[in-house]
C-alpha cells in the first residue's frame, strides 16, 4: 500500500506542479477574455436567473441545479482542504485559491452552457454533461466514455472516499473506541443510502434544504470571528497578498508551495473546468442555455470566495502558527488546526461547531457526488436507470465505498482524489476550448436579446447548431 501511495503521490505532484497549473490558468484567462469577463460583467444577472421557476415538472429548477452543484463543491475540501493548503503553503495559498476561482468562473460558464446546449431528453427530464457534448459535438463517443468512466471513479470513488475519511477523522475524537472509524463509516453510509437509493430527484430535494442552511451558518460564524478580531483583520488580508508574492521565499520552496497548494485545493473545491457541475446544469429546465452557465458560474464564487474564504479567515484570525500543524510524515493536521483556531475565540464550542459543519458538508458532498456518477453511468450503459437490479447494485457499491473511505489513510485519500480529478480536467478543458465558440455564440445571442428587450428564449439554429434534442 505504501508503494502504491508513493506512485500516486508522485503522479499528483507532477500533474499539479506543471500540467494542470498551466492548463487551468491558461483556459481561465482565455475564456475570460473571449466572454469579456462574463464572471464579472453578468454577475448580477446570474443572481437574478436563480429564482426563475421551471416549466417542465419532470426536470429540476435552476435553484435546485445550483444546490446540487454547490453540494458537491462545498464539502470537506472547503474546511480541511483550505486549512491544509495554508499549513503547506502559508497564507499566500489563499490568494491563489481566489485567483483560480475568478478565472474558473469563466470556465464554469462555458462548460455548463455547452452541457445545456447538448443535453438529452429522458423519461423523467433532461440529462447531459461533458460525456454527451464530447459525443454529440466532437463525434468522439469513445472519448466521452473515457471521461464518464473517470468521472464515476473520481466522484463515486475518490471524492466520496475522501469525504468519508475527512468526516471520520474529525468525529472519531468524540468516540472512545478503537473501532470509531468503523462505527462512523457505517452510520454515514446508512444515512447516505437513504438519499442515494431515492435517485436524482430526492438528492436535489435534500440539497436544496440542507445547503443554504449550512452555508449561511458557516459564513455567519466566519463573520463573527472577523468581528471579534477586527483590529487584526487588516493584517490578515495584508499577509495573504504579501505571502502570495513573496518571491524571496522561492529558494526555500514556500512560494511554489503556496501557488501549487492554492491552485490544487482551489480546483478541488470549486471544480471549475473539470466537468462535474455540467451534469447538474444539463438537468435544469431553463429557457436559454446561458442562464445555467451563469448559475454554475455563481456556484464557483459561492464555494471559493465565500465558503473557502470563511475557513481561511477563521484560522488566520486566530494567529496560530500553521507550520506547527504538520505531522512527522509531512502531512498537514488540518482538522486539529481549524479546531484549535476556533477554540481561541469560542473554546470547546468551536470544536463542536466545526465538527457539525464538516459533517453536514461531507454529507451533502457524498450525495451530490453520487448524483454526478449516476448521470454518467447511463452514458456507459444506456438502460442503466431503468434496470432496477443493476441500479440497486450500483447504488450499493456507492454506499460501500463511503464506508471503506472512512478507513483509508490521509495521504492516499487526497492524492487519489487529486489524480482522478486531474484526469477529468485533462479531457474536459481542451474539449471546452475546442467547442468554446458555441458557448460564445450562445452568450452573444443571450446578451443581444436582453439588450433589445426580446424574449430570452433559444433555438440552436440561431447560432448554427443542428441535431440537438432540445432547442429546436
């Protein structure tokens, strides 16, 4: 196991030190300029379209699609991922998370708009995602199948095992037993099964209730921490920017660690460009594909600029030394770091709060991740959703992975999730660049109609697209 963990760690380090940093930043910059910074220019519009009701009773609404994608994005990475990045890369890592989120907003817009344009009709609504626009627009179904396989391995496998591990790692300190992780894994798996076995609609209904509550409570706690430390808060912000560009620390590797960990954890958290959120976007019932592109763009900002920043401010305002939270193997003790940080201001209550927050974040991540996996199994096996024995076994496997994930090691869990996510990005980002003109034309169609006061509806023929299931 140590040998396998070492190989996966080496692959992860190479992917994020070289390939993905260049690819993701370059794609974000390209999409930002080609859309004339849609993530800033139409931010107000993205908030407006969330409230639009659905017309198709079998589909999900824009708000539900936002909550499903936010459920998957907002998870344990927003807590332990952010604090781990600060331990490994210092406060400067927070800046690089912010940057990847701003640039990633444009990438999220493009991929989700494409997913809406090329979505498919199903018996209980619409479905789609990168696998489908790869097949329909690029005419390379085999590549779509490879992407779908990587997504299932990433979300039902790597990410859900990681979320389960992080939850067990936090909660086990409250259970006086050597078998604590077994008990926690069993309980979490059982609770997840209740929603997972209900399918996509039950998942969307559960997330639309849980996600807003947990997000507001978490941001509220961060604001309280800031208020209690208002005199030192300006120096916290100054430290983030100063350390982000501390080139003098390059020789010691801290500058590179800040960049790499900030981008890696930012990507893991907001998932912009890797092809996950488009699966939720394609299920939404909207009058124009661009509307769901705007909604998923907003989800990136909610995740990173609000939730991740909340975690960062909680630990940085406490004034504890991040370097002290590294174990003998060089792994960050992220849970202990944020628990001790909240303890500075709130005592024992701080530990209880962050444990409860992580439990909710992990739970919504587990069911949101499964939603993506279920959308893609039907690509590999067309009749999957209608084959009840198959789906029972598939959902049972998802529950078993959640249970097993609680028992794995930290380094292996993080590196496996990072590598699988990186493979998705290596497929989806180049595809989005190739198909980007379609999304740009759709955006021009949307803004042109809005400016002229015309109805914000869409026909694929208006931008020269033929053969879509929708938008005829």
